[in-house]
C-alpha cells in the first residue's frame, strides 16, 4: 500500500531512505577508481578494459526505461530497489572474484542493471511528499547521492592501496546489503 500524502513523511522514513540511498551510491562507486587498473592488473587489453567500463552504461541504456515502466505498471517501487541492491552486491562479489578481465564485463554489467533502479529510488522518495514539496525532496536526494559518490570514490582508492585490489569490491557488496537493511522497513510509496 502507498504512503498517506496528506501528512508529512516521518523523520524516521526520511532518515532510513537517505541512509539507504547514500549506501547504494557508496556501494556503486567505491570501486570505480580501481576498476580500470584492476582489469589491467588481470591482463586486460585496452579494448577489454573499455568493455568493462562501457558495460555499466550499456545495461542502463537497454534496461533503465523498461524497468521504470514495469515499476509504474505494477505500482510498486521497493521490490525493484531491493532487487537492484542484490544485483549490486552480486556485482561487487563477482568483481572481487573475477578470474579474468573478461569476467569483469559480466560483473560490471550487473552493477549497470542495479543502477537502472535509480529512477525508481527517486520516484519512491518523491512519493513520500506532497507534490508541492517534490523539488525540495529531489534536491535533498541528489545532494545525498552526490556525497555518496564523491566520498566513496575517494575512499575506494585509499582502501585498495591499503588493503588490496579486491577489498573495495567486497566493501561495495557489503554496503549494498547494508543499504537493503535500511530499505526493508520503509513503506512502498506509489
């Protein structure tokens, strides 16, 4: 069932949603600074490295609109966010365990599929607010997402340097599951 828009969203819902969103973006970006160097470390050619990087965007190009339409058609948001977080965790684990740079193409594609859920994150969060407050809500959400991207991109290089190539991927997987924990108690806004 949807959220009652006649009342302001609860502070708890906002904190849980913003925390889950922040963790989603940190999980997605914590390994970005080492993705190409790691593929090279595994022996990848520049062409394969390009495919690793491009596979993320290709999945979004192919699936972001269909996933959003599907979510709208069934009137549900949270199952898509949960699925995206599980795909993101699988992506992180698959990248950490990738035996070859070619395997990284598949693993990074899972991350691209997970990123397709971002529009649904935005729609669900907007659904917690009266339409007159949508712009403010989206501004807060965008700043939160950008902070997650910025901090995790910096941290990912530092983590890899201090703890090894695979650690940012494992951390990304863990952050995805932590994000899911914060998402689960939230009501589904339609």
